[in-house]
C-alpha cells in the first residue's frame, strides 16, 4: 500500500551559510535549500537540483520549498496520465489500457 508523505515528515534545519535546508525525516541529505539573496537583504531564493527560484520573502520561500519537496517525494504515488485517445487506439492490440481504464496509483 502506498503512503503519501505530508508536511509533517519534512523538517527545516539551519545551515552554516545562514539559510535553511529541508530534510525528509532524519535524513542527512537535504531535498532543497532556502538561501538569502546576495544582493537584496530580506529576500530569499529556493535552490533545488541546480535551479533557483525568483526572490521572495522567507515565509513564501519556505512554503514554496514545502510544495517542491512534496512533489519530489510523492511523484511516484500520483496517477500517471493514460495518454491521448489516438495513442490508445493504436496501442489497443498490444496489451495497453483502453480509454475507459486507469492505471493503479501504486504498484506493489
């Protein structure tokens, strides 16, 4: 059975450079970090997988961090789209799902 991770399992920890790192449970590896902007005081950026967000205040940066982290952690639990009806008609003979069928959310 699948379990969806909620905000309660994510923890913010202060970093040495004055930012915050978001961790899943007691994991040592950060999912993402929120760092202060180098030019504008009071503004923050979310850094995740080599990309950074626009500047926002700290509360918005942390909220965006939660949203991004939950999407990363829960991406396998979401139902995958079946595809277009054109593809379904072409693949119907090869064991794929029909237009009225859906894939299970999780595989065990």
